[in-house]
């Protein structure tokens, strides 16, 4: 093993929404940082893909096998590269709602209260929207939380067909709103272009090692601090050292790394005295509805519309149902990545249509419902095999959303037809994974304290989506980014 002769202020593992953002924040404060990322640099996928061939692409899925509840292997839909999953995400940047931070009764159980409230996150949401260049417009959605500043940039103009649909929804009595999207000079903003690369280009004290997979964390003999970070860098074993170690490997991989680093003082895995590391995995219930319409569209446009009228329920269902957003032009990449066989399945239902033709006659709708934290939904190892036991819950709320949305589509465009090609989200779809190291004040019922420092080890932090106590129903990235900025402030104070 090669022992690196440098000593860093902070070692950050992973460069996604959490790690990439934190890198920039700490670099600007002049800290000496080592960033370890198991992937390589990759091109951002164009948001204007025209080749339907891309439906078959698996390039963005990790070349790994994980195992499900039935011990069946699967390839997880997650991306290992500089920028992590923000390299393939859709750039929808939504704040959680104020009530998402409170205890909420759902049809299928309780969504727990967060130890911090919306007002604690608000300044960081603002900072995150500035950094990631959020285009949006406040005021149309009654569920929208209060804001100290308007969006930094005007909303993206809607495609004519989406504008027509929006008007029909409004006539029907809904409150369609502009979907906030992060867009920079080169397309969607991501945590490489916004986080890691600017820090390096500005000549800050940042060392980035790619193809550097962290395999274990080593503690001091008392087990109170991480002393060494062991990584395989381009096939060679290294040991790195620093004052503070921050994991941001994504909720599943951060939990896996903690569990894999078990030692004499931490026999159940690092930071796991509560036995909660890896548990309470959430990943949203997600369904796509394809709205077939006789009017053609370009097939190439950004996501620009969301509807939250059923976020907290409906007239005959007093429980949260979820969030709906348009998928953008159906020829775009994100549908392909999140649900590759989508159009192929739709094509079977509509013989006689080519895929491209079908895409130009379709509007996709993403429906997302909050799933509830349950200890048996978890990440763990059986020998060397990484297991994901996940049984979806809160299904009735999601079904209600699905049927209600089909009703809305029918009522607002009699000529259109809604198809939903697959049932509940398969285990391999882990795009919105969160919750595996929840934060809180009590070390018995949480893994991290409110600064996202592990209760058990003084210099170990986690800043990816692991910290979420509940998954809410809006997309998670802006909250991960805002939290990384918040934890960044705590680390700067500590290192001062
Ligand atoms: C197709 C798709 C579309 C999405 N669209 C949206 C959207 O529009 N809006 C939204 O809010 N969210 C969206 N998401 C979710 C969003 O991308 C994630 O919530 C966010 O990226 C999570 O950030 P993170 O820091 O937790 O982890 P990630 O972004 O997953 O980053 C983790 C990083 O850690 C690295 N890593 C893992 N293990 C190790 C290790 N052992 N050693 C070294 N490095 C390691 C990985 O390679 C990766 O780069 C989407 C996700 C997907 C997949």
C-alpha cells in the first residue's frame, strides 16, 4: 500500500450533488482538500438527443451487481463519474415544502419530523439556486414555501404545446407552475461544472483523484476518529490522511462503505451504534404516464411544468399523494436513463407507430409519491454481496395520484390518451435514493447529528442524500446541494 505523504484539511469521497458542491464551498474558504471519486470525467449527455438508439444505452449505469430481496442480481441505475448522478439528472431544482420538515400523517403511516426546519435551510436553498443557476418563477403554486429572494433567473420558455396544456389545466382549476431548472452556458448545471472544476480551475488547493474507489475507513485504536482512508486508485492501493473525512458516495454507497469498514471497536460497521446505517432506505414511488396526443410536438424541449395540487391530498383523500412534472420532450435523455424501455413498451401498445413518431406525439408525466422510512428497507452485505431490501409502501397514495392524473388528462384533452407502461418502480431504479444515515439530535434514533457529523466518530461526516429523515415528494437534488452548503459553513467554522 502506498501511503500518501500529504495531510489534508478535508478528504471528500464522491463528487455528486453533495460532494461536488462541498468541494467548491471549502475550496473557496482556502481549505486543503483531497477529493476521491471512483468514476472518471464524462461528457454531459446532450439534452437534445435525437437518436432513439439511446433508449438502449446502459452506459450510465454502474457496472456492478447488487442483489434484491429475493437474492436476484441487478444492475443499479446509478452513475459513477465526476459529477455523480447530476451528470445525468434532469436539473429540476425544487425546495422541500415547509410541512415536509414536520411530522405528516400519510395514508400508510408517518413521515417523521426533521430536526431542522425549513427556515434553517432557506438561506442555503437561496445560495444553492444562485450557484446552480436556477431558472424559475415563484407564485403560481400554493404549496410553494416562502423565499427570501426570487429565483436568480427567469423561467425557461415553455414549448407551445406545453403552454396550451398549462392553460387547460388552469381552466380546470389546477395551479400549474414553472418547474425550476438549473441551466448554465453548457446546458443543465451539474456538480462537476458547478462544484469541482471551478475550484480546480481557480487554482484552489484541491487535489482530485479519479478512478479512486474508497474501499475502507480506518480508525484510531480507540475508534473515535477516522485516521486513514484506503482507496484503490487506478488499481493501486493507497492510504490518505486528513483532519476531516466527508462521505458523499450517494445514500446507498455511503452506507455500504460504513458497513464495509467494520472493525473491533465498531463491529456492526462505522458510525453504526444505533444499528441504523443502511436502514430506512427511501427512493420515491415513481410512475411515468405517456399522454398520447393527436397534435405533434418537437419531441425536444426542457421540462417546464409541474403540478402540486395533489401534494397534500385531494377532496376525497386527506393524505399526501405527490408531485407531478412533465418529462420534457420525450426524445430527451432523461426518460431513457430512468426508464429505458418506456417508449418501446408504449410502441407495443400502439403498433404501427415508429419510436420517433411516437415520441413526437407524446408528452410524458412523472408522478412521484413519498415513500415512508422503514427499518427493513435497507442496504446491507451478505458476505461480499451488496443487498438492497426494498418493499415499496404508501402504494394507495401513489395509485390515487395515478388515477387522478389520468382523469385530469382525459378531462382537459378529450382526444388524448394516457398510458402508463410499467407498474411500481423496480428496485434497480435508485435515482432518488435517500435516508440510509438519517440525521437527528438523538444518537439512538439517528446516525448523524444535525451538522451531519456521525454521532460515533468525531471527524466523520456524510453530506449526500443519506441524511434525509423523510423523502418528501419533490426531487431531492436541491436539498442535497443546500445541505452541503450548510454543512460547509459548519466545517469552515470548525477548521477555523
Ligand atoms: C436519471 C436521473 C435523473 C434525475 N433527475 C433529477 C432531477 O431532475 N432533480 C433532482 O432533484 N434530482 C434528480 N435526480 C437525483 C439526483 O441526481 C440525486 O439526488 C443527487 O445526484 C444525489 O447526490 P449525492 O451527492 O447524494 O450522490 P451522487 O450524485 O450519486 O454522487 C455520488 C458520487 O460518489 C461516487 N462514489 C460512490 N462510491 C464511491 C467510493 N466508494 N469511492 C469513491 N467515490 C464513490 C460516485 O461515483 C458518484 O460520483 C436524478 C437522478 C437520476 C439518476
